[in-house]
C-alpha cells in the first residue's frame, strides 16, 4: 500500500481512481462530452431567448447569433437597442440628427425635427431569463454526463 501524508491508499482504489480520471480527461478534451454540452447549452440559450424576445419589427429577434470556438461559445444580439429592451430605460434620452437635416420615419411618413426625446421604458428581460433557465438544464445534463463518465 502506498502511503502519502499519513493517508493509506489501497492499490485497487488507486486503480479505480486513475480509471475515472482518464475517463474524465476524455470528457474534458476538445470535441469531448463537455464541449458538446457547451454547444447544446448555447443553442438552448439562443432558442429560449428567441421565444421570449418581444417582437415589434422582428429586427431584434433576427439579430441573434452564436459564435463557436473550442470551449468558448458566445450567444448575443447584434442590434443597438437590445440592451435597452433587456434592462429598460430609466431616464428620458435624446436622439439627435447626425447626417441629415431632420429625423424622418419612412414607415409612418412623419418628420420629427432635429431631435426626439425618448420616454423611459420598462425592462422586458428576455435574455437573462433564458440564460437562467438554460443554466439549470445545463447543470442537470452535466451532472448526469459526469456520473455516467465516472461509473466503472
């Protein structure tokens, strides 16, 4: 029996431990179980948030993206006002003309002048709730997968 730091480890226990560690190292390698679980997790966030996103013109919903790199996945929305929808606006803010003489809405055929004051808006969280829900599911799947990998 091996003795280290006053702890005795039986040969059989050490062999079982090493076998579990080899299985876990395969699980953690690129393209292994953990990387696959991350891919499922980010896709789940995208799907859940797309179902919850408020739709006016559909631009916000269509701007969702997933960027996949090994062990590094990014989910987000590629539109300026996504943060305003998610967190709301507490104080009024002004939109000013940049390259034109006046602000104009082509849809409604309305002229607004040189600036428009936007009123406060309440938060409409769609992304944070999706992340929270997907994280719970991810942790359950991950625990199940690790238990499966470490069974001998």
